[in-house]
């Protein structure tokens, strides 16, 4: 067990990379008759326990996790504000892609006989690939799934939101007219010449703004640096840094009915004293 044992020197917890079945097999091979269940009980007495991996190691050693935590706290605070005022709050996320055809999927259903499916899951045997996009209405605890067969792109995400609004949103939130949208990246300066940014194009936010305006909304678009042209009739507010975007959002927050946060905001401020 020595070479297959790991642990935490601070808490004293230990774990093994071998399964209880393999440990039982090794013990039986050495003349100690024991089953896998007994091995599990003995491991528990020795302070072993089942563990999963924890995502705690930062790829950038200079990045303070608290900087990223501030973003999530800001999003949570904004979400609570909107829900308290009975505005729509939706979460949009791409789901697991599925092959379309008679293929095996995990899960079970009550039936008298199991359904037979293809032996192999070759993509070449599929009619296509389904790309589900889930939209969750937090306030009403309801979901909406839009499935496409094309590529999983920002344009498809916009089409999914448009589908949700057509079938659910405009019925549930008929009075929503003022729409605030964030888009694009932010640039956090390192010094007067260099800055840290990301590859966000802003296309998703601009596409949402265009669709919202086409459906009669009064749209304010708060955008980081992009090369995109603002849709006609949209009130465009430009910014560069994350704190500038925050100020613009706060200025228009109370007057809006819908907030779409699609900007890729930087994780940290490198030097808050740089003008």
C-alpha cells in the first residue's frame, strides 16, 4: 500500500489509489482471506476515505482568488436586486452535446423490456449532433431548452434567448421595455503602455442588443473595446476598464427592466493608481 497511498499532512486524512477489490485480491494472493467490503471497513478505521479532485491550484501564481470572487459577489448582488423587483433573471448555458440517432445514453426508465440501441457510438452513424442550450428562469424556477444542429456559437446562444423570449419571456414579462446589455472585453492596465485583456469579440452582446431593439426595446449597450458597429437606435456607452463598466452599469441599473451581462470582464485590477 505504501506506493499507492497519499494524504494531507495537516489534517491527517489519507487515501489510496487502489480500489477495495484490488486490495482484497492482493491480500488473498498473500494468503489473507478477506472481501472488498471488509477492506473498506478497515480503510475507514485507518482514516482513509473516498476523495475527489479539488480545483484549487491557480495557473497564475500572482492571481488572487479574491479578485475573481468579487465578480461572483457582484453578479449575485445584481441578481438579488432584480429578483427583489420582480424582474426576469435567466441563466444561459450550453449543455452536453448529443449524437442524434439510436445511441446509448445514461439514465434509466421504468419499462418491461430494455430498449435496444446501437452497439457503437460512431459519429459517422449519427444523423447529426444536437447542441442543447438551456435557459433557466431563476425567479420562477422553470427551464427552457433550445436544441440546434449547427455549431455551438454566440449567435446560437442569442437565437436561444430569442426563442425563450418568443415562447415564454414576453408572456411572463410583458412590461419589460428598458434593456441594459454589457458586451466585449475590458482592458486592465499594467503600465501606461501595456494592458491585460482577453479575446472577447463582443459579438454576442451586440447581437442581443440588435434583437432587443428590433423587438421594440429601449436598449443601452455598455461595451468594452471592440471593432463592432453599434446597432441602429441603440444607446452605446463605451468604456475600457472594469471599474468604468461598473459605473456605467450602476448609472442605468435602476431604470432598466432587463439586464444582460455578456461582457468578459477582467479578473483583476493590476494597478488601481494608473489613470
